[in-house]
C-alpha cells in the first residue's frame, strides 16, 4: 500500500527525490484571503479555452487568465496565451511572494475552479519558456482542494496536500522535471477556488 508523504505546514524545506517543496498554510490570513478572493474574481478577465486530448476537443474544465509585467506569451497543451498587464492587486500579491521565494517573477497564470467538476489533470510546469528547473509559487484563495503530486517513475513517491485558502506552495529545484501534479475532480460539493501560479518566463 502506498503511503502518501506528508508536508509540514510551516514552510520548512522538504527535500524529496528530485524535488524541493515548501508549504505555508497561512501565508495570508483569513481576512486577507477573503479580500483578495473577491477582488481577483471580479477584476480578472477570465477565459475558457478548448483543449485537444487524443484527438478530441472539449472546453477546459476551469477558467484561466494570464497576467504579466511584460508581453511574452505562454504556451501549454497546444494553447497560447497572451498576457494582460498585471493589475495592482496581483502586483501587490506578487511582491509578497517574491520576498519569501527570493525570485523575481514576471508572470502569473490564474485558474478558477468553479465547482468540484473543474480540475487540472496530471502535468508538469516544464515548458521551455520557463527555463531549466523553474520555481513555481502556487497561491490558493477560496475553497480548499486537494493537490496531488507523484514521481514520474517511482510509483511509491506520492503527496496529497489540502490547499487551504491563503496557503502558498512553492515548488523548486528539479520538481518539474521529475514530478507531476494535478487538481482532481471531486464529487463533494465545493465552492469556487482561485489559484495563482507565479512563474518567471524568459
């Protein structure tokens, strides 16, 4: 039986085989999280792209948006997104994430999961625009959802993290090379969740 690895919630660095992770379950307070959730949901220009898998095209099971302090596009899964100019709200959040991660990010990809049917399948953030061994800072607002990680080749290496509103998960080192992650569908009744993934596109 596979026993999932448990991450500490205080931001301690966890070194795994080919991965380095840090999880802060209260990066923002409950009051701050509620404020940012409302502002982001209303201010952001959301879109729903179509994605083709095994020759079949269907709407992505979530809403997305791309914002940046430059005009460099970002492509994944056959979709190319051109960024909107980063908003004051996103810039404010980004500066706080940068202080912790010591990384200057250029871009934030946002995902809105409207209910439990919205999801994001197994993938890695390893597109060429991100460079080698990118740091990805994932910030959550709204409903709590499980975030799964698994090693590409070692089936016994798995993690399952419940991402609270206001939490921050930082994936560093070779994580995107050796590990995959997802937000799975759930049959539970869940409220909307907004996820911000800060990255540096070069």
